[in-house]
């Protein structure tokens, strides 16, 4: 195994453990729930194995569903995000994505921020829609999506800058 695979396995385990041990215990006013475990899907290498991303995203969501007793909503939302990730990359980065020169660990640019924002909004909307599974509560779903997106985005940006490799 090369170092990129080991790095992704470590990222998978650490983000999952942080989500289960720390972030699942945060629930502010019933609307703010941070889900930074999706950073694994977001930071997966651009030129990585697509089927590996889908499979690992499913496993990430499924393990989280087992700990949260949430019936598969995290697995479904994770797979949706992993599936639409290339399209979000293409929308946010354009030609840079075509040449696979995208690095999300660098400084925060408008392209990187738009990619993070779209990815988090997509994941959270699917997650909360499947959690409630009734369109009668569309206002609550949208409100919970917006508020949780803001908090998750803040957590994701902080985590990215904390784990960013140092330049020598």
C-alpha cells in the first residue's frame, strides 16, 4: 500500500471517530448538528478510484448509522454526495478539474469555498429530507439544512486548516 491509501484510511478512521465521539453529542436548539465526517468524501483524491470512493462513502455512512441508530440516512446522503462530487468539482473549478490540478488543502479561494458549500448543502439537504421523509415539513428541513450547513462549513474549514500539511 502506498502512503495515499494509508493517509485516506487514517482520515476515514479519525473523522469517523471524531463524528461519533464529539460531534454527535452536539445538538444546539435542535437545528445545529455538525457533520464534518463528510470531509472524507470532500478531500478524497480527485484522481482516486471512483468505485472506492462510493464504497468507502457507503461504509462511512453505514458505520455512522449504526452508532446513531438512524436507519441508513447517513449512508444514503454520503453516497449521493460521493456520486455528485465530480459534477460539483466541474461546476466549481471548471477547467482546473479537467486537468486534475485541484487541491482543497491550499488557501481558501472562492472556487474551493463554493465547492465546500455546494457539497455540504447537498449532503445536509438529502440527510434531513430522508430523516423527516415528509414534504409537509419542508420549511423545517430547509431551516435545519441552512443552519447545520453554516456550522458544518465552519467546522470543515477549521479541520482543513488544522490538518493542512506544512510547507517546507
